[in-house]
């Protein structure tokens, strides 16, 4: 029996991920201790994302490349215009394959690799130590009144000495939390789904910084590695959960490489070294039957007016950038408002302006174009 495809694009949940073949020898990982994926938590996903996961309509090309990423244990770089379903794909795959709540990292121009791996708050640790000292209790962390160390940029909170009592070395885990990327690389028995959204908005260095972590499937938390001799195992909260997970000697290595979706609106080019480590999927604006399937999944069987709006949406596509969301909004609102035909056409036209600069005055923008 063929194991391809694992992801079918039918939106019917199944346990096919448990039958995923072994990885290529160069993409095998052996992290531990093995963790079970957290149970699906409906409250962790907004109703909007849950709806989009249920109604996502994948093309054949999309299904093939998602499976290629799963089989090869490679990130999936998804490019396409706004509203083409790039981020929704991660939720659809996670829902069908039962990968648990999607871990989401929204990228900005200030995002760094450290943000995705873990967060550490040395100031809260210093405050906790000072408060404990004032109350006469043993300080979990640095002693009160100790300021930052000189030269190496680290505080005394990060560099306990061998002469410090054991309880002084254990408080650091109370001020650490794993980020979405750091959580995805935990040694789960089955892949987690990680969405790195709008990677093209990042600083120029971030894609290159991601290369080593995604290639090796592991990373280190220096704050824990420095105290590993005295506290070999720390319990840290994972992203999206308050349940602690064990981190041994400050090192994290995955066992099942996560299903990583990186989205891009195509606002920049990526270095070849980054691209060759990804499976690349280019989403295009849907047309014809595929577009009608999307409308049917969200709003039910389209009526005559909805079909007319679909045809006009397709016809106007060559004049500028449009998003499928605009069409869905127009079909829903013009039907729900109960307006006359002429008023509905005018409202639909106002709801669907071109998104790209310079297209606002394109020849098919006016009423002669159908809106």
C-alpha cells in the first residue's frame, strides 16, 4: 500500500503521520527524552484560524509539495500574494494530520533568532533574588545587590560560581520560556507544526541565522548550559502552554523534525543557501473551479449573483492585485444586506479595490470593468 500522500488535502483528520516513512539518512534526528505532542486545544486557536483550517482547499501542487517537505524533513517556503492562503495552509495540515496546536512566530524587522528560540528575563531574576534576600530566604539566583558582570555582557545571574550554594543555581528556569521555534524543536515523537509568518519582513540576517538551527535541528540555551554541572535538568514552559518540559544540560535536539511553514509575500529575495534547504511552494490567485470551491467551502453553494461576482473577480485579476478575502467579503455582505441588484454591484465594487500601488486607475477599475 502506498504511503504517499500523507497529507491528502481533504480536510478529513487522520493518523497518517504515524506512518510517515523514516527520514533520509542526512535528516535523521535522535533527540530525547521523547515527548508526546500536547492534546488539541480548541481555545488555543482562534475561531477564524479554525474555520480557515476546515475550509482550506489545496491544489494538487500544494499537496505534493507539502508531502515532499514532510518526507524530506525540510521547511516549506510558501510564497504568494496577500490573501492566497499561505498561513492557513499550516493550520490545515496540522488539523488533518493531528499535529497539535500550531506554533506561530510572527516576524517583524526587529525579530531575531533568539526571539524564536527562547526568552530570558534577567531583570525579573535579579528582582526575585533581591526580594528573597530581603525576606531572609535563600536566593534562587544571584545574590542581592550584584550588578552586571563586565566585559562579556552577561550578568551575574547568568554566571553562578562554584562556591555558590546549589539553591542559587536553580532559580534561572523560573525566568526562561521557550519560544515557538524552540518549542517546535523539542524531541516530540511526531512533528509539531510551526508557522514562521512573513519571513520576508525580517532583518537581512535572520534567514541566514535560521540556516544552522533548521539544518541541525538543535540549539543550546547558554544560561542553562552554564549551570548544567549542578542542575543538569531544567523544566521550562513551552510556547503556548504552561506545562513544563525537560531540558537536559541546556541543549535541545528534535526527534521528529517539525513541519515548518515559512511564508513570504515576495517582498525580497532570499540567499541561495537558504533556498536550497527549503521546499518552495508558490501560491497563485485561484481561478475558475478552484475559486468556486473556495467560495462553496466558506459560504455554501453560490447563487447566480455570487457566480457573477466570481466571474468579474477573475476578469479583473489581470488589472491589479486582488485577494480572495475581498471576494468572500463581497459575496457575503451583498447577500446579507438584502440590497437591490444595482446597489449590490456598487457595494461589491467598493469592497474590492486593487491592492497593488498604481492599479487604482487601471482601465478595468471603473464601472465599465463590471463593478
